[in-house]
C-alpha cells in the first residue's frame, strides 16, 4: 500500500481528486442540495414571497420547536429507538409551565427551569422502562403519548392558560434587536452574522491544519475555499434578511446554541460515540464495555428535556397552553430525522441532517401555505416527501453495495 | 445395487475461493443407520445441504441417486416429496404454536372448503406422537416442552411427511443423557420400521451404539466408510484429524513468566434453563508469555465460559473466583473486566465484534475511548493516528482507516478486532475462534500477531475447534467437555488423538 498523501500528484490527478471530492461531498450532502432545490422551487412558485425577510424570520420561529425536537429525536433514532411521546410531553410541559408562570405567579426564569427539570424527569421515567426493564421504546413512548396527553388535560383542567409573562413569551416570539438604536438594517444582527462566519472559517481552517499535521488526507484547497465562500455568502444573506426585519429571533439563538452543543456531543464526545456504537451493533458495543443501558437511559432523559424546551417555545409563541398543543409534533420530528438521512435500523444520522430535514418540512409547510394549498394536500405532499427521501436513501445504499 | 437407498457420486461443491466438497462419495444401505463423522468445517453439513436440496441441482457437480433413480432437487420441498427429511441442529419449530400446528406446518390437514380440520389434525398428531413415544397433548405449545421433547416433535413431523431417509444433524448436542438415550432408542426403533437414518455426530460412543456403518469426511473429502464390526474410536479419530501440520504455523519460542490469570471453580448456568449447568467448576490458569488453548466440541461450553468470565456477558447464576497476578479481581461488567486487563475477541466477528457500518478508526477506538478523550471529548486526530499505526503494524489491507469495516475481508476484519483489543492494553487476551472464516495466508498473519503479543508478556487464551491450530500455536491445552475441564496437556504431550479422547469424555453428573 502506498500512502496517497505522500504521492506527488500531477495536474491531471489533482483535478480529478478535486472532482472526486466535489462528487463525494455532493453525495454526502444530497439532503442539503434537496433543501436548496425546495427553496428555489417555492421561491419561484411564490414569486419571491418565500425569501422575503419577514417570511425567512417566520420560517425559523414557526419551525423552531420541530427543529429542537428533531435534535433529540435523531439521537434516539441513531441508538435504534423511537419516541412517539414528544408531542404529548411538549403539551404537558406547556401546561405545567402555565401553572408555574401564570397560576402560581412564579418568576419566569424559575418557571422555565422547573418545567425543563420536569421534562427531564418525564424522560427519566420513559428511559427507565426502556433501558432497565427492557420494554421496546415504541411501546413505552406510545404509552407516554397517551399518559402525558392525559396529564396535560388534567393540569389544564379543561381550560386554556394564557397571558404569560413577557420574558417567557420571548422564547417563542422575541427578537434581539435595536440594541444599538433603530436602524433599517440592524447592526447587531449583521455583526453576529459576521462573527458567526469568522468563527466558522477559523474552525474550518484549524480542523484542516490539525488533520494535515497528522498526515491525513484533506480536500483540495480550491474546493475548500469555494465551500467556505458559498457558506459565507449564505450566512450573510440570511443575516441580512433577519437584520432588515426584526433582528435575531430568540428561538434562533436557542437553536444555534443547541446545534453547536449537540453537534459536539454527537461528533466528538465519548457519550456521542457510544450512541453510534450502540446503534451500529448493540452486541459489539456491549462487549466493548459500553454501558448500553446507561446510554439508553440518558438519551431519553435528554429527549424529555428537549421536548420540554420545545413545549415552552411553542407555548410562548402562542402565548397559550392548550389541550391541543403539540399534536403531531412527534411525526414531524421523526420525519425530519429520517429525511435528514437517519437510518431506520439505527447507527446512522446527524444533527445537521435532522435540522436540514426539519427545514425542508418547514419550507414545504410555509411555501404551500403561501400558495394557499389546503392542509389536506400539505399532509399528502409531506408524506410523499418522507417516503421518497427514505427510498432514495435505501436505493443509494444498495447501489453502494450494502450497509 | 438395490440394497442402497442412497448413493452420492463424486459430489464437488465450490464456494467462491473455497472447495467445500471435493469428489465425495457416500453410499447408504436401505434400512441402516449411517453415521457421518468429521471435524467442524470438514464438510458434513454442506454435504447434507446438497442432499436435501438447500443447494439446488446445478450448484454442485456429481450425481445423487435415490432409490435407484437420479434425482435433481431444486429446493428442500423436492427432497421432502421423495421422502428425505433433514432435522437441523437448531430446531426449526415455532415456539408459540402447538405441537400439532408445528407438525402440520405447511402440510396442513385440509377439511371442507379448504379449511384446516383441527380435530383431524390433532388426532393424526396424537398418532404420530405415539409412534415417537412422546406423551404430550398435541395442543401443548412448543415453548412449554423441553429440548429433548422438541427433538421428538421434529421426528414426528418428519414421519408425517412419510419419511424414508431421515437425516439428523448432531441430534443429541443439546440433550441430557436421558433424552439422548431415548432419542437413540427411537432411531433404532424407526430402523425396525424400515426408516433409514443418517446421523451426523461427534460423539463416538453414540456412533458405536447405533451406527451400522460410519463414513468419515475430512477437508471436504471422503476418507473411508467403516462397517460396524470394524469401528474403533482410534480409527475414527485418526481418520478425522490425520493431516499435515507442517509449515502452517510460525515458529514460537515461549518465554513463560509468572502466572497472570487464574480462574477457580468458574460456574455458569444457562440463561433460560437456569438449572442447566453450562460451565461447570472450570479451573485454569495462564502465565505471562504463554499461549493456552481451550479445545472442545461444539456445545462444550467454550464460548460460554469466556463470555461469562468477560463481564457476565453470558449466563445466570455465575460463581467462581478470578485472580490476576495473585490478587482477586472482579469482572462483573464488561467495563470492569476491561479495566482489570481482560480482553475478549468474539467468535462471531460480524454479530458481536464489529460495528460494520462504522469505519476502521472508530472500531479500533471503541473499547478505549477514554484514553483518547479529555473532558469527555474525543481527540479525532489522535484517534486517526492511533488507528493508522495499527493499520500499518497489523497490515490491515485498506487504503486508509476511514474505510467501513463491513467492506473488509474476514482476515482484515479480524485484524481490526485484534487492534481494538491490543489498543485497550490488556494483560490477558481471550481469542475465540480467531481464524474462523479466514483464508490460509491471513491465518498465518494472525498467528504471528498472537506470537508477538505473547512475546510482549501478555497471557493468551485461544479457543478453537480446529485441533491442528491449537497444536500449532499453543504452549498448553485444556480440554473441555460438557462444561468441564477434562484434562490439561502440555504441548509436548498433546496430540489430536489424546485431545479428542478428552474432548469426548463424558463426565458423570
């Protein structure tokens, strides 16, 4: 075996290596390209309404809670489980937070902390049955779906809870804006956008340098720069759209933090590695010393926590904790994870993929609503997209010669 | 000619890269009990799969003549239609269905309108059960009866298909003595009714008891067929193992140090059938730099011993003590076992050893992530470096360590498994069938790695069903039979005959 990195590539082989990197990146990021395609399609169909600043801002705020759930869900699915209860749990926590913040008049921050803690407890309850008693997650969370929907109704006592404190409401529809005064283009938003780009570039360059210093194969410089330029343009355009509307939605800040934290957890932490190991081959993981039950348990505690957070964001957005809240969230979150490339058998899936999957669903929802397409057709279209996305994935794998 | 019910003439069966059967000839006389003997992997099961149509006509060379007629089976139903029924070692019964439902599965007793006539089915089943001497209600569910009785249900099922030639693959491997005796009596009883049987077995006393003739297969070839009057254990064993042992194993000069691991009275029970002892008071030890073999037939409890020792990954009611370098240690969880310096490379790489959808790098780091992590975060680059070092030093044939292990050959997969455990830096490595399913060249490499580890002062336990392998690489060999250590031989005294004698020794319970 000759080491490819020590070979001196000629111009021709360098070009072909660039090309193969582009092709392999396109293959890996097929879902990202699908998102762009959907965005382009609906921009044309809606004659540009989709990409108006206000609509872009709405897209984030309207889908924030689904994206939060998708982050937890993809971890559950990678470990080879499923969680059907997240919608009910979100509704239950929304109701509980209403009791804390409105009925009992607790300070908004305390209400939020307590609600999140109860969400984690709900997760611990389900995790206990799944990890330590060994009941399939499908059954436990199906039961949880009924249990927590019921408890939500009990807590609400057949009435809605409304008029949440302003700071609480900010979770769902607050904006970070006008901190430096009133401008047509919010300077803070643009500043954050620029900082995000700088942070991203620095991180990319450091990773590349690190790999090179260990003698690993890295992608060609041209393609590396091109990718960074493309992403920078995208981020800045996005920041510009937000800046010309109301600024940065609080929901987006929550999401950004979650994506960063969970990105690191899944990619780099020992815990994250254990999730993938369990999903890939549970026996092998067990016989390698992975404490599979413990990992399963914490995955569900985490899912409970994120379901609670999604419940808070949703309740805050509507300024209302109602019995119907969270209806069907679980299916949107599961769809997001699968559209984003998670494998039904477990072991495969990424946070980034789930977020993009969630955005595809969001753009479909939003775009079709703008076009005035009825809810019945929206459902049908989303169903087809899920089916084709997974079918495409299966087909791709089969062509690549098995799992 | 007419007295032969079956003749298999010059059967040759090749799998990609392997000649599993080469010019095998088998003649079975009508009304006899014919035993087939051979080591694991000798080709016995392949031959029976050819006979029963699991490997259809055209996928092998040679002719099968059944009842004086050349037959070409396309699948197992064709062979059953002729009256050839095979009962596999793993019973093919559905646990939640009743005895009668299982007997007539896919062969249902039809009444009016094509519906199943349950009354008739149950009464027919009762008659069949009487023929095999099983006193159970036909409506009893399979999971409510023991393995011995399940075996009888399988035979009843075969009888329902008007069987002429019954093939039993290691029928007594999972049975206790009483059930075994009953089964053997039944085979003789069926013989009186004119049913010919082929029985695949390792147990020499069993063969001597019931077989009218024995055919020995080794390395995919027929060695000889011996008539009952000429059968001796010595002759069978010699036929089974007699092969060239030269130059298959790298030279190994042991530098044996102090005792590194001692296991005392290790006992484990079957996880479901909790009264069944699977590992029975096993005592053994390993010294630094020593390669110790465990020889045993299928079902002797080799893997069960290793897995129960390694974090109680198998069995219930486990007892016994473990000492490392003289100090008692516990191995209650896999994590604890690893921390105490044990490593166990599993028998079945794909099922239990590797995450096939993950790359080489992440498989190698799997058991030692904490070494690569600071503050709970894994250092990717360091991981890559480590994996790459193992790729080079163990000669894993892959362009880089980002290749998924599912795409590697068996030998290279095994090297990844070994890398994983070497990187966990154990004092004792237990290697379960380290070269199963690996070609000869890669085997040699694996042996070299094992030697190198021993030379570094680690204690090695090799579990293998290939006696030549154990004799070729070990310094000392334990024999295991029915969960018990029946003997221990230093390599100077070990030979296949002596080992097989110990491995087939039956210990009174």
